[in-house]
């Protein structure tokens, strides 16, 4: 199963629930925790991990990009820390992407709400029973 990006996950959540992510997030905050809140939380962690990957990758590239720049002993700790953080972000992204993909695959779209039905017309009140007995 290929890893999903946070953008793909957002699209699938919107498709599943039939509303934009911002509306779904507001709805999830107003209601008790459930599957929607869990999916949105997984999406947030996935998006944060993707931002972390981009940040640490760019940081390492800046440290290593200049071919004329020499790496000093003090730089080694920065390179190792950046590499460790990049690896952690990749691990989080992979776990979240795999988990949310499995959950999304197991769910079906929310059925559309049935159209409102016209209120039932109340039945006419029963007619009084006519007695054949003489009245007084």
C-alpha cells in the first residue's frame, strides 16, 4: 500500500464525510470525540511530520550544500542532530500514513441525508356514532 500524503488524506476525509476539512474540524470540536476527530488528529500529525521532514531536509541541505564550505568539528553535532530529527519525522510520517490509510480504506462514505418528507396530514376526526335510540 503506497504511503498517502497529508493532502491525499485530507481529500479522502472530505470525500468520506462530504464536507471541506475546515467544516469537519469545526463539527468535530462541537461534538463528542469519534471517528472524525480521530481521522483529523491523524491528519494533523501526518501534516506536522511532513513539515518536519521538509524543514530538517532543507536545514541539512543548507549545511552541506556549499562545496567550498568545510565541515568543522562543531558542525558534526548539528549534522547528526538534524539527521536524527529527519529520521524521526520520516518514521512518524510512515506510521501515520500507514495507519490512516488502513482506517480510511475500512470506512464507507457517510450516506446523504434523505430528503425531508412532508409532514403527515392528520386524519379527519372520527364522526360521532348516530344512535337509533330516541333522544329524550
